[in-house]
C-alpha cells in the first residue's frame, strides 16, 4: 500500500470478524460498486419526483431561469455534496472507526463542497452549450423528469465513487477542476466586464454572486491544499528527519494563505490581502529552494522544474513592474504554475514511497 490513499482499506488488510460477518465490506470493490449504483438509483428517483412537483409535468427551456438545466444543475450539486459525505462515512466506519477530529470534519466538508460545485457548474455549462446548439427549443414534460433524474444519478454515482476511492492524485485533480470551474464561473458572471484590467482579486471585490463564488472557491481551495499537505507528506523517505515536517508546515502555510486571499477581499483589506498573496509566493519559493535538503531523494528533474517555475514567476513579476504585463496575467500564470507544481510534488512523493516499499523485496 502506498501512502497516497486517504484512509481507504486495502486488499492486503485482513477483514475484521465484524466486517466478514456483515453483508458489506468497504475493501470489496463489488460492495462499493453496488453502493454507488444504489446512490445513483435513489438520486434518480428522488430528483425526478421533485422535478415533477417543480415543473408540474410541463415543458421547460434548456437553460436559464426556470429551466431544466438550472434545476438539474442545482439538484446535482446537492446530490454530489451528500454523496461525498455518505461515501466518507462508509469508508470511516469500515476502517476501524478511529475518532475524528475537527480537521477531519473540515476535510470532508471541503471535499463535499468541491464536488457539489463541480457538478453544479459542470451541468450548468453543458446546459448553456446545448441551448446554443438547439436555439429556441424546449424540453417536453417527460424528458424533463428523465433528464433531471439522470443528471442527478450520474452526479451521485461519480461523487460517491470518488469519495470511497479518494487518494492524493484524485484529490489533486478535484482541487484543480474545482479551482478552474469556480474561477471561470466568477469571470463569466462578473458585474464589471473590465475586471481583468485590475487584477484577478478584483473578482472578489463586489457584493454580488460572482464575488461570493470567487471568494468561497479560494477559501475552500485553501482547505484542500492543507488536506493535501497533511496526507502527501506521510511516509516520504528522507535522510533529513526534520525535513518532512518542514515540507508539511510550508505547504500548510501556503494553503492557509490561499484561503485568506478569499477570506479578506482586496477592496476591504488591501494590506492584509496583499500580504497573504505575497506570502503564498514566498512559501512556494521556500519549498522550491529547500526541497532538495528536506527530502534528499527527490528527483533532480523535479527540482529543476521547480526552479524553472519559480524563475518564470519572478520574471512575470518583473514584466508587471515595467508595465509589460497586467497583474491579472501574472496572477493567472503564477497560480497555474504553483498548482501544477503541487500536483507533480504529490506524484513524486508517491514514487519515493513506492520505491522505498519495494526495496526490501529486492534484497
């Protein structure tokens, strides 16, 4: 077993007598698949019945206010949120039932919220695209029920499967997709069309839905980064015994600063907002520079890539100060580079753990 899994039982772990005697075993893929299908089926029936009440068996537009697309997206977001919570409860109850702490509850809430937002925005985007493909078309009464139920069923199935198979690589993908969807939605709904002339944080300055979407996206992303920091640094082999702790703390600082960027909008807390945003870059720089000393076996190619990312970020900052680039462009590119580095760090850390575990068998 690699250290990249998040509390999910593995096949080499023997089942306890209580689990063996029961009808369900969380280490069984067949059991988890059956549960996921059950979640999808229940979601289909419930959402279809609710849509029958909402639309009163009448035709509806594809997207927009009062549309089947809007209803399906909202229902799917709620279903995905609940499915993730249910999936994590299932895994916890069959992993030994250790006592949960406050951070565990925050992790589950952030993970569930991220899945809910991905489902909400994903189905909304699809509905808008279909509306442009079928201009002027409406959805008949029966397809309204079927489409609403089907989107909820798929969202519930995928979210439950994700929650019960969550590992660091999947968590990193969820973080990336959540960030892209959340920021993109805020961009598309921004009340000020010229927001990009200022900076990316301008998306969170107003009091409308767009600003709320941006700020809550950044806050939850910060929680997810701290989750990644705690799990990804478990069991990494290194000759520096204190190095792993320092990597973990620096990653957590980066995640906390990211959350504070959303918590303190730039128009109301300019100094604090600017400080924590700069602190994120500083934390990333410390990680890149000190990583070879903290984790002695980290591949040189990854170290060189980190230096390249840091150099590009600093170069973009110089371009901004001389007026060649806008601050928005700098923030977007720097953000992409930092989160790409985090995802690659997770994969390299997992590779180190796997090599360490295979070493005894080679003797």
